């Protein structure tokens, strides 16, 4: 027991030394540790107890309980007693006094070295190094104090410089931070591994993620598309100075990815911090989202090269594309074909239903052309209601005929405009070339000429350009000039008049018909020059000339024959609705002293498809002047009963196409009888034009037609023949 107690005491002392517990006399190891062992030894060495038996464990437990209870009681009582005594009588000095020692704290003993140490300790405690420590001259401690003060001064100087530099650096960082935070560009700083070091607010907005989420994460993995990562990684490894990929101090364009996986086009400028002549391992990326700029560029390109209404290419783009196609004609294709399309009677629909309906029609046409052509074909809105298509490849007459037929089939489908299903006939001209030296405008002009030939051939068809067409176009141009000169001279137009009769074959009126006499005795029909006048913008000037010629003749006839009947004059819708018509008419009537009761104006139904309110207004003015109004070619146009009952008209003129077979075809007979009944219901008179035989005359008369006009009665007569007819009429009248 004693040997083990000695070992326990020795081990306990070593433990206290290791734990730095102060026990100079070794009381704790000798009494506490050895006493605990002595108490426990009872269980181990009692003669009546076998080791590790139940009695052993019971005795050991009893001994441990006693040790624990006694220990807690003793230590608790001692701790309370010592704390109570320490309140009145300090049992231990402070740590500072303990550090200084008893000589200083108890006996106030001091030395020069101790004073120096105290001064240094005071500086350390107060963190105030501005106050120098006392220096005793001529002593070793004084020299130490002097050197210490010098060191402190040097340290203070260095610290002041450091503080100044640190202050400047902080100010610079604040300015830099303010610039970064206020910059509209995304600014991202990365290291040579691609890890993000800085991420300004603009970058947060651009990429859609917070700075805290991306700092120290890899920029390439986060924001570079997978297909671009290898090249960007190589550029980063080369510090952006390689000949390919992203380059330092250059504007680089790249598609980047946001945190939402959306992509956007970016312009990236890379700068690096330099130390001397070397580039640092940190790089700043100035990133600008150029989505809006790209869209603006695309919009500008669209405005420059596309039609804003239909979205098709415009003529500028088409000419460039055609030039390229012709230049590469032997490389990319064997030939180039151009299709020139014009919508027949588009202006009539546009004026009737309004510009909005016209725009809808043009948009629908564009959609149909896109659907019926190949993706490689170039479609252009040339202007107005004209469209041009370029097709490249191995084209001949057979292939272009097939393409043109498909286009016409699609264009013939009805279009619903303003609640009406309308068919829009289209005329197409085609030109083909295999000549790489052919000029774009030449090819387009050829297609344009072919298109006009298609119109002249009845519209709603196509024609392929032939050289004879160019000569015809030249003749057409020359004829326009001839017509213009004839109108200006007013010497080459001759008036003919076709009589109108009633059921008793009595003369009731005349229709003025103009002829163009280009050479003596050789007359040109109005069917030839009226369309030219309309297309060339000369129709108003021509009709004004006709009015003057008719009024002059009418005044002459009434001067010699007061029984001269009304004379009807054909009037175009363009002239009727023009601002100059009524003033010019009043001027002529006043000049030639012509009352309104002497004249009648014939207008076609198509006039009422334009501005119906304006039409009614003008016709009411004419009726107020006692001028009769006749609807020419009635039944072939778009008139509705609603329009008809509101129109100030006097006569319905049955078109010759219905009169031709009215006596033999049930359909035409029914149409004619219906028109006559309709006119009677509305209080209007009727006249049938194109009556050529007795059967037609008898049928129409039997159904109540009022008046008649046609070769069965009279052909158009010259003024001389009309003079004779009027004289005979006057003679018969005087006889009765």
C-alpha cells in the first residue's frame, strides 16, 4: 500500500507541475492523492474480500461514495470560508503586483532599469508611444532608453506614412467602388484561374445573381456557353494576348449566359493590372449587354431593306440581291428568273374600302407569295400593288410557267375584305436570263413589260418577255407622247355622236363619242387611247377637251335647231371626284351658254366604289343644275340596292353584254327584265345599249325598256350626219 501511495504522490506532483498549479510544499499530492488511494486500498487489501467479487464491488462503491461526499463537503466548505475571509482580508496580491514583486509592491524599492521597464509597460498599456521614456545620461540604462526612443520615433514615422498611404488607398478604393457601383457596364474582375474577385451591381443586374453568390466561383463555368469554354480558357491561360480568341484591350463580342440560362450578346473589353513590364494575374472584364444595340441594328437593317407593311424585302435589297445572283450566275445557278406581279384593280378596292383594307390585302398577298414560293426565292414589294420575285436555278419556259401557274392559283382565292369576299386578279410578267452581264434593272424592266402585256391580254394571266414586247412598249411610250401632244393641240380629236331612240324609234338623245384622227381619215377608237390616257394621267385633260368640244357643238346645234335632244357625255370617276371638275364645268357652261337640261353625264358603277359620300355630293350638285345622271354598263359592277336608292341618278343603262343574248338566253333575259323592273320601282328610266337586231328590240320593248341605242338603229355619226338627222327631225316636227 505504501509503495503504491508513493507512486500516486509522485504522479500527482508531476501532474500539478504540468498543469502549472502552485503547491510549493507538495501538500496536495501527499495528502489528497495519497489519501484517496489509502481509502480505496481497503477494498483491494481487506483480508475477507476476494478481488472482483460482489463484496469487493460493494466495498469499493462504499469507499468511492465516502471519498466523493467528503471531497464535496471539504472543498465547498473551504471555498466558502476563503471567499468570505478574502472580502475582509486580501489573501493574494493582484497579478500586476505579483509581476512587480514584493520589493516594489511591499517596500517601494526601485531601480533605474525598473523605472525604464515601468515606463515601457505604461506605454504598452496605454498604447501611447508619443510620450518618450525617461533617459538617464551616462548610464547603460539611459543609452538603452535613448535607443528605444529612437526606435519608437522611427516606428511612429513609418506608421504615420503607412496610415497616410492606407488613407489614400481607402480613398482610392472608395472612388473605385463608387465608379464600379455607378457604372452602367458590368465590371467583373477574375484571376488567372477564372475565379471571380469583383462583381459590381451592374453585373448583378446583367447576370441576374448577387455578388455574394459568385465571388470566388469560376466565371467561365458560370457565364460562358459550353461551346465557347475551350477557346475562352485558352485565352485566359495566355493572359488574353494570343492571336486568336479574346484579346486584351480590344472589343470582343461573345454570347454570354445569365443565371436563368438565357443568353445575350455581349461586348467585352479586357484590361489587366501591370507591374512594370509584366501583366498581372488579375483581369477586369468590362461587359456590355448589346441586346438593344443588336435589335436597333436589326431594326435599322429592316427599315433599310424591308417593306414596313408586308415585311418583304424592299427594292433596295432586291436590286442588291439580283446583282449578286447575276454576278454568280455560272457558280450558283444556270439562270435567273424575275416575276413582276401587279394586282389588277387594286386602286379601285383601295379607294372603295379604304386604305386599311388595302393594307390588309397587300399583307395577305405577301403571305400567299411566301407560301407558294421556295425559301431560297427572294420576294420584294416593289411599290404600291407591285411585287417582284427572283428565282435562281435551272429555269426555262417550262419551269417558270409552272411557277407562274401556282402563283395565279393562289392569288385567285377569294379574300375577305370589309365583309366581302373579293377575288383579286393578278397580272404577271416574267423575264429569264443566263447572261451574267445582264443588268438588274434591264431584267426587271423586261418583266415589267411582260406584265403589261399580260394586262392587255385580259389580265389575271402571265406573259414571258419577248423582244417584240420591248418594241411594243416603245410604241406604247411613243403613243403616250402622241396623245399628250394631241390633247395640247386639240386639233386631232373628232367628235362622233350615236343617236338614242324610244320605243317609237324617235330621236330622244345623243351620246358623244370621241375619235383620235392621227392621219386624215384614219380614226383611232377610244378603246385604244382612253386606257392609255388613264394610265398616263391624261384622262382629266382629255375629258376637259371633250367637254369643250361637245359644248361648242351643242351650242351650235341649239342655235339652228331648238329640238336638239340631250347629249350624254362619258365621265371617268377620277374626273368626277376631282376638285377641279365642278369649277371647270360651271366655267364651260357659262362660256358656251349651255343649260344643264341639255346635257347628261354617264358614269360607271365603279365610280361609286370610291368615296360614296363625295359621289353623292357631286351628283346632287349636278342634279341641282338639271343635269341628268346615267349609270353606264349597269349590272357589271358592284352596285347594291342600298347604294342605288340613295344615289341621285336618273337613268340605268343596261350593259351590252346582257342585251346581246337577251332574246335567246334565259339568264340574260332575266337580268334585263330585272333591271327594267328595278328602275321602274326606283322611278328611273332605262336605256339598253348595243341593240343590234329586231328580236332584241322587241324583247326589251315588251318588258318596258324606255330607250334604245345600237347599230340596229344608228351607228356613231359624224357631225355632218347628225346635222342632217336633226334637220329631218325638225322638218317632221314642223309638218306635224
